[in-house]
C-alpha cells in the first residue's frame, strides 16, 4: 500500500452493516409493539397468557437442572428466576400488543457489544432474531401474536441483559482461570434490582452504559479499538520486507514502505511525495514516536526490535486492545484518590493523586519464570537497611549452586546461615557444612543477607504485606534501569529512585527530610519507618493503553498472559445438554 492509497484510506467510514441490521430489528419490534389484533378480547388477554406460560416454565424446572430456552442455556438462571418471582412472573419485555420499545433498546446495545471487545452472538442474538422474524411474519399474515414466542423472547431478553451486564461489570472471563494469583476484588452490583429499575424507568440503554468501567483508560481503549478495527477493515498496514537496519540518510524502496506503514498507524503525516524514498528528519521523528509508543529504545533506527514491532499485524493489535479492556473490567469501582500503580509490562511506576500523575520512575520486574504477580495491597511502612530473608525457592535455585561452586560465596556477600526456618533457629558456620552433600531437595538451612551496600534489596524496602512476599525495594544494580526490557528480578519490584519515593511517602519534601533520611540510611542500622498515610499499591499488567493525550501505547506480552486471555475470550458459551427433565423448556 503506497502513501496515496493510504491517504485515501485515512478517513475511515463506519460500517453500515450493523447499523442497518439494528434498524431492521427496531422496525420489527416497533411493528410488533403497535400491532393490534382484530380480536380485542385476545389482545387484552395476551399479557396474562404470557404470564402463565412464564410461571409454568420457571416453576416446572427442577432446581438441580439447567434452565434451557429454545435449546439455549440460560447463563443466569438464578437471577432470572428471582427476577420473575419478584414480578409474580409478569413479562418484562412485552404487553398486550406485543413487544415493548425497551426490547429494541436492549437489542441495539447487544449489537454494539463488539465496541467493547465482546461478541453479540454470546447473548442469544440468533434465537432472539429468529423469534422476531416469526412475530413479523405473523403480523404480516394478520395472525394473532403467539404467547409462547413472547414468553421465550422474554426469557432470552432477560438472560441476555444479565449476561451482557455481568460481562460489562466484572468481565467475560474469570481472571483466576487465567492468573491463579489474581487477588483484586472486582465490582459488584445487584443486576436483578438494576434490571427491575431499568424496566420501570424505561432506561435500558442508560443503565447498561452505567455498567461500563468508568475509568478514562477504558474509554480510551474503546476508542482505540474502533480506530484499529477500521484500519483492519481497510486491509491493515504493509509488512516491511527484511533487510539491514534503516536510519537517517538512507534511501530505498523499503523506506517508502516504512512511510506507508507509519502513516496508516498515525505516526507520520502526509509528506512531500518527492521524498518518499528518503529517510529524512521527518521520518526519523516519526520512528522515534513509534518507538516511544511501543516501549522500544528511542534512537530513530529501524533495527530488528523496531522492525518486529512494525510488522505485528493489525489483527494482533486489535486482540491486544480487547484483552486490556477485559482487564479493566476486572478492576474495582475505583483505584483510590491517591495510589501507587506499577505497570508490570511497561516496567514503570507512577503515583496518582486525584487522577493526575505526580511521580514516575522506571522499575525492574520479575523474570519470565519468576513473574511478578498481579494484586492490590496497602503500603504501611518502610524498612531502612533491611535484612534479606532469602526465600527458600531462591536459596535452592540460586544461592545453593553458587555456594557449591565457591565455598566463600556466603562470606563475600555477607550471607549468614541458620540451622532451620524456625524462629530462633541457631546460626551455624558455613564452613561446618559439607555443601557438596546438600541438594535442592534436602536443603533445610535458612539464608539471611545482612544489611549494607551489598544487600540485594539495597538500602530501602517498601512494605505492603501480601501472601506473595512481594514488595518494592532499592537495588545496587542501577545499570539495569538503562535497558528498555527490564525483567531481572525474582518477582519483587526494584525502583530506580527509592529516596525520592520515600520522601514523597513521608509527606515532607524539604531538604532536611531528605538529609535525615540519608543520615539514617548511612548509619547502617535497620529501622522501620511508619508511613503517615498508608497508600494503596496496584500491581497491574497492561500491554495496551491510551495516555492522557489520546496516544495509543503497546507493550510486549512479557509473560504470555495476553495469549491465554484472548484464547479464553474466543471460547464459545457452553452448549446445553437437553434431557427429558428439561425438554419442556425448549
């Protein structure tokens, strides 16, 4: 695709397919709603007939069996049963003259579910449309409305509301099935009460929109999803052929392809077409912009890493946006008015106050085989000159092999050895142990590194107690912060500027405060400092987000979590197993 073609595709139009389909459904519903049977006595009775059918379907289904309607499993049977019992089994979506307008509102929202990375087909849309078509046919041949169809429609519409609403509220996928260590409470709302109120006030659309995550991050991803889907619809972007690196001053056909690629993704404006084959200053700046958006080394050079990111298909970027929208749906109503957020995939920490970022710094996170978990905690105190009580897994896998190779390793690194992990276990001399006989299986000693400049935790440790024994801490390996891909820890988060973070947390930014902190650190004495205002800490995993300026950012899926999540999002809803006991509900 060249620049001229790309220019013509830059103004993407919104597909009319879904809009026209929704409009036809609305017309069918409105026609059904205003259809008045010639037999007025039958019409006045229609709602009562549907009422009785609903009561029979619901009360005749054994509690231990699945609730099935039109050979579809109702995914929220308990909620549906409670909802109808509260209404004395009165229909929610139809009256004496057919379906009510709020049914059209619900279907319009379901057809728009793909705007949130969800699938309309998961919400009974096929069966609902088939029943609507039957109602439309009956209307055209002047046949009385069928109460059985209206009852089934009522059940399907109610379940679709509960299912779609729950997906907006807490996500389509249970996060614990993707990440067993997930420990963040999501939102909770009583959907039965919400639907009843929405029916009474005729505010179906507004009610569902209120279930969206209200975070600006979610809203930004929703817009980005529409943008990247439009790019996908028009053929995506070209793949840049392999070759040597490209940088300022280079010329060639690959430069033209690079320009086209960056133009389609919005990283460069339309250029003077006489320079399409030249790597000029403008192209250098747009490559740097792309590298910044993708967490790459910002040097303006299209080397292997940048080329790989440029050639990721737009379809994969769309999937990435969907997965991160799902992660937003897993979060609680609010992260707090003031909090620390670590984006593990971006290797960055930020402090947010009232929606504004007041501090940022690079971090180092866990290696791929010792990944940093996702969870929320509350930071309550700080340790100066901490001891490092080396976890058994690290002692077994890292420390023991080094001791067996070099018997003086423990002394060099000021690591003491204790008889066992019991409190008060006696210290033993390392030279008294025959380390050649100690293996990962029979290692029972406890290792503890003493405070000081050589301590792996550095001089400061920020504590928010959690079952993973993960925390923020200083590090002596400052050179690691110069790398763009920072996965070097054993799960904890190493921060670049611990003193700056500590001064902020103690809520006193004066020179005297910083001076007193440095004096305390230089004393080499272990001290515990209480944080005056405990602060929430959120360790999250975002591989795509939109910043405050509307710029879309992508990051490498360092732990392979995106792949697992997109696979789960693609799975179909469970198929019902129809048995004799519940066949009556078909």
